[in-house]
């Protein structure tokens, strides 16, 4: 693809990942990196792919990592995405399939794994997921004397789940169940088995939802108070964190926020959420508006990029999706607090709304949840009102062993 311009190369690379079944979020993350490489090409006067320019990008990424401007995960992502683009330039395609590994399976089961990879109705990502979950199942069958599916029965499949109950979590068990159901339907369609075992693999499966706590108000106040709002970095970080604290925006939506999504006249922020694709309109509160204005007018680097939030050092680029967490982690460490997910600020907004008596349906709209089940977790955090709902059993006589309720 040596004759292809860098612009078209990036466009084709994005399309290749989209066609391979990667999520929109994953493709966007890589596209951000490639756009940074594209801008560096333009600044260097190169219309076509230039390896020296890519090497410069990687060198700058390493400097940022060494200076702790970006974390290890972000650095590895930049390197991997740049290498993907280089490989695509050289070969005109990217091998995103499953690497061939020694499985220890007999030829019969190995052939079935090959059939999974060649199934045209599954995306590359689905094939990887199915293979990952089917592999331990096939190994278990082989270790227990089942060299083919001829003698595999419903009882055998049940025994597999019983044997794995001690090492497989509740949520993982439900995932294995769904995958094996899909796998056995595939085997029947291929004529490898006579039954799809759909019934035995459709048993009700429990799921475990962990209640994740929001950030306490005292910790939020401590973080905001330590930010040096007289510095360029402080102005940016204060506005960034405030968007999560006041409006409950996700990190990905904050770094993707553009100028045309801020309606200064009507006092609104209108975005299309990266995670759900749902359009969301939120009030531009006075404190958030003032913080944004202070950052944009007084410290944002000069750039034609549409993103509101940019990196501080040259070459200026849009912020990566993990950088808000790194920023938040830095200030928490400065006040003696352990690391916490940036998303916990969003949970604080949700739980505060519920505690204030806002209906769950309204909270779901404010947070832009696509499913109200995502919002119901905040009810469990409202311990004050849950106590009010509890029954008062103080007037009941003491229970005696022989009594029957």
C-alpha cells in the first residue's frame, strides 16, 4: 500500500477493524492514535506513510511514559496501535485472528477448533470468544475419556459444570453456559452431533452484581481543593474532574467532548454517549461553565482540534480515554488517598440523586443509561431510605423452638 496517502491508510485501517467485529469504542481508541500519527505527518510535510514520522511518534510516547505523563496501559496501547498501522501499510491487511497455539487436544477436537475459525457467520471477535470458552470444555472432555462427542450426554455436560463450580464464578458460569449452547447448536448444524443440547444448556443461571461504592464527598472535596487552578494543568484538570463530579459524565465522553457540543447560549451540553450511542442533554451549570471558560480561554493549547481537552506537551493531541483516571489518581495520591476508578465519580452523582429522592427513571435519563437496570444499583447505596423501608419487628413476641409461624 506504498502509494496510498496517509489519510486513506488511516481510513482503511479503521474500516478493517470495524469489519473485523471490534466494538465502536475499541475502534475509536485506535483511531485517536492514528489521527495523532496523521497530524504528525502533516506537520512534517508528508502526504504518504513515513516510517521516520511513526518512529518520532513512538519516541514521544515513550518520553511521556517515562515522565509519567501517561500510564503504562496508555503507552502500550499507543505502541500497539502504531504497530498495527505500520503492518497495515506493509501488507495491506492486519492479522487480527487467533494465533495458533498448541492445545494438547486430539486431532478430532483440533479439527473442531479449526471449523470454528472458518465459520462465516461469526465475526473474528466472536470466534476468539467462543474458542476461549470452548477450549477448557474440550480439554475436560478429553481428560475424562471422551475422545469424541459420540458419548457426550446431557449428564456429561451437567457434570462439567459441577466440576467447574468451585473455580468458575457465578457470572462466568452464565457466560460459559451461553457459549456452550451456541457451540452445540453449531455442532448440530455441522452434522458433528445429533442433538444441540439446547434444553440442558438453557437452565436458569444466577448472576452476581457487585455494588460498587461511590467516592465519598470528603474525598471529592479534598481532590478539588488541592488542584492548582492558577496553572495551565490545574485549569484543565479542574474542569475535567468537575464534569464528572457535577454532571456524571464518563471519562470517554469527557475526552471526546467537542466545542460544538457545548451550547453556551442555552446553557447545555449535548453529547452522543460513546458507550450507548444515546443522545444526552445536560445543563451547563455555573460552576462547570466557569471552569470550562477558564481552561479554554487561559490555558488550552492553541490547536485546530475540535476536542475541548488536549494534552499539555507538544505535539498537542486529544486526550486518551485512560488519562482522566491518571489525572484523578495523581491528585488522590497527593492528598494521601489510594487509587480509585474515575467512574466512581459518576457513581457518586447517581447515588446522590437517588438519596435526594429523584425517581430512578429520571436518574436513568440524567446519566444516559440505556437500561434502567444499570440505574437500580444506586438504590442499594441509599441506606437511609432502605432503613425506612425495613419492617419494625420489635412488637413481635419472641420465637420459641416449638412455635410454628
